[in-house]
C-alpha cells in the first residue's frame, strides 16, 4: 500500500514539474507571459486608477471643503475681532471708565442716583446721556449687534437695549463671573441660557450669541466691571448659509462643547456626538446617522473656540467615479483580446533567434569560441547576438592577455628572488668583516662595518614593508653613526622618541632619505657644526615624525619648487629618471610611498628658511599592529580605515 502511494506521489510530482513554466518550451512560455503581462497590468491599472481616482476625489472634496470651512472660520473670526476691538474702544472711553470705577453711578430705571445738588445731577445726567449716545453709535454702525450692556463692580448697569428681568444683581450672573474670571481677556460666551437680562426686542436665546470682556484696573489688576455684547445669530448664518457641499451637504457651527450655534433648516443630523470629534483643531471622520453614512469635516477656531463642521453624504463622492470605472473595464477587455493575438506573433519572432543564440552558446561551452552568424536585425535580439560575438572576441583576447601576464608575473617573481640574494650576501659578508675587525682590534672599522650591517639588516626586514618605530630609529641611528664617523664634530644629532610610540609600526625607510638630504643639502653647506633633530609625536590622531636641521635652508623659490614636486611625486620621479633633474629623489620616493600606502592626506610637509634651516614633517596614520595586506582602491592607493586611522585589510 505504501509503495503504491509513493508511486502516485512521484507521478503527481513529475506532472507538476512538467507543468511548471520554466520546464515549458520558450515559445509557450512567451505566449503565457505575454498574456500574463497584458492582463495582469491591465487589471492592476484598472484597480490603481479606481483607487487613485477615489483618493483624488476624496482629497479634492476634503481640500475644497476645508477651504470653505476655513473661509467661514475667517469670516466668524473677523466679526469676533471687530467685537473685541469694540470692547477695547468702549473700555478706553473716560466716562465709561469713570462709571466702571464707581465715580458715576446709575440705577436700573432712571439711570442716575439723586446727587447732592442740582449741578452734580445735571453733570451726571449729561455723562449718562453721553455714554448711551456713545453706545448707540456702535449699534447704529453695526446693525448685527443686538445690544450692549455695561455692568460695574457694584452691580449697576448702563444699556440702551438691555435690562434685567428681576432685581437680582447682575454680578451674580454666570456670564459676568465667566468674564470676570478672565481678567481683560475677550471671551465668547455662546448662546445665552436662563440669564437674568433681556432686550427690548425680546430676542430668543437661540437668536443671539454673547461675547464679553472684563475691564480691569491698570494698577492693581482688579476687575472693575464687564462689557457684554449680544450678536444676532443671523450674522453667523450669513457666513455659513450660502456654503453648499455637493448636492445636499451643508456647513454648521458648534461651540467647543458640541452644542449647536448655527444649523440650517432640515439638517441631515440634529446633534453631533461630542465623542465623534477627534483630538486636534481639524479632522475628518465618518458617522452613521439613521442608516446614512455621513462624512464630517471640521475645523476649530483658535480665536472663538467654535467648530465649523461640513456635513454631506459619503456616497456623493462615489457616484463621480462610476463613469471612470466603466472606461477602465472596457480598456481591460480590449487589451485582453489584443494580447491573445499579439502573443502568438511575438513569441514566434522572439523564440527563433533565441534558439539560435542558445546553440551558439552550447558550442562555446565546448571550447569553440568562433563567432556566430547573425542577420542584420536592429532590435534587441540582433544587438544581443552581436554583443555575444564581441564577448567571444574579448574572451579570446583576455585569455591571451592572461597567459602573457602569468608569464610576466613568474618572471618578476624570479627577478625579485634573485635581487634578494644580493643584499643577503652583502649583509652576511659585512657581518663577517665586522667580527674579523673586532678580532684584529680595529674597533673603529668594526663599529663602522657593524653600523652598515645593521643598516642593511633593517633595510631588508625580512621583506616586510612595515617595521616598528624603534627599528626605524635603530636604522637611522646606524646611518647617523656612519655619517658622524665621516663628519665627526661637524654633525650632531638629537633623537626625541617617547617610549609609548616605539612599538607603533611605520613605513620602512622613511627617515634615511630625509636625514641624508639634511646632511648633504643642509649641514654640509653650513659653516661650522650643525645639528639634526628627530622627534616623534602624535598630532590630530596621526603619527608625526619631524626631521629638523639648522643648515643652509632653502630659498623661497626652491621651497615652492619642492612643494610643487611633492604634490605629484610619481610624475616628478619619472621626470628625474628621464634626465630632467635629479635633486631630492629620496624625498619624492618617501612621499610617493606614503601617498600610495595611505592616501593623499598623508605624506611630507616641508618648511624652510634660507640661512635658518629646514623642517620636514612626515605624517602617517597610527598603526598599533602590523598590517597583513593593504588592498588598493580604484585609484591605486592603499586603503586606510577612515574612523581609526589604522590600515585595514580587505578580502
């Protein structure tokens, strides 16, 4: 039973493998791919267009609605700012200021308390009349104002249009306490509710909106009284009434707590739950009211705290997309029909030359790199065939070049091994002469030969390009010992090498060419004895080796010439080898090796003054470990770790 199951599974697996696209002939693969890439992109394009159109329409509707809501907010803020400015103007009037401070009094009926004499009574009546005329000017100039009332700290009031319903003091009213609690700040109170003050016109609470501002004493900050202005609601409705959103949408205004300030007739929703509003000054949300999906967009006013809300059915935006969807479906259908017929022709025209290319590639796999024959087709298939022929030609050329380079590499390795024999032989011979001189008692010859032997030993360094700093110092000390034997008292040396730097690795043979230049071009040209000072230190995270002499120095022209040569050391060395000058070849050699090893930011810094001496500073990175391999970058320079300054090896 298990054997039968295995056979069935094996047969199903083989059938599935034959049905895989990659196992089909190329012609059928191309047909399926053409159909796939014709139908799927079309369907994807249709979905993308549908999604994009919906998003664009939504953004346009949202942007247009937000602009309209913003305009309504601006209109309402402008009216409220006018009322705020009006309260400032009223508060600055001297007579009103005197009334607020209690210097001019009034009662709820006649307006003036009986004064002590007739002159004061006339003066008080004139002040009261002047205040009322002043307030009458505002209500005449701004007909949207339903009334203005002034209430001082004693509960007395002045108004042309408004009066209390009862004898209860107005300072006990919530609107007065709310304004007094925000000293000097303009406050939008909203629609009044059960307040003890009304107007002669008998406006309903739903027909007016109240604002107020307290008057304070500039010295003590004490609240002197409150100015309250009733604004007719039609002013708010004028800003929002003419705004329509779509076919049945509208704009409504609510206060900060969600209570309606303005709402058109026959609204889609009577009351918007306060919890629907998101956090923030503006936003968009959907809500379902009586089975209808409604879209709400709102924007809050930072000045009044009111929200202007746009309301319209969500499906009104969908209807505009239907026509575009019809054209998209028609486009997909036509593309599918065209793709079926075009795939047959295209698959045949592409498959045949590919089969030919495949046969040429199989021939190349056997080692036959002969070029194939191609027609003069100018399409990609023809270009691919001609590129294949060029590739075969390049492969043949590269194979020949590789054979040549391998031969040259073996020859170079052989020459390098032969050249290493000579220094080793010379080093061993010098070592023999050194011990023979010591045996004969010729100490000066022994020391000279020993120094020369150490010079060659460190110069060889087992073929390493990098040696510890103490080895480089030992090498230059041996060289200076040889030179001091020659120049005796004319040459003095100072070595300042901190112990913590002696184990750092440096490029081999850095100091000897520099010191040699200092002796032959500096000390030798000087009258009397000279001094060469060699110092190592760390500067800016890099190793700095300074060779300073008090020799003849260089003229400014020669210094500029040397600096120019150091900018391009390899070209300068090639020029000198061609016989166009031979000075400072060793310094150029050091500069070239430094820049090839570490990059152009490292190398030699040169400073000199004629008659005072020369200072040569060698800059290289800090290397605490001996680098194994120094790969080259695209410009032939050895790479250096940019973060630490240490040379790193790469595979």
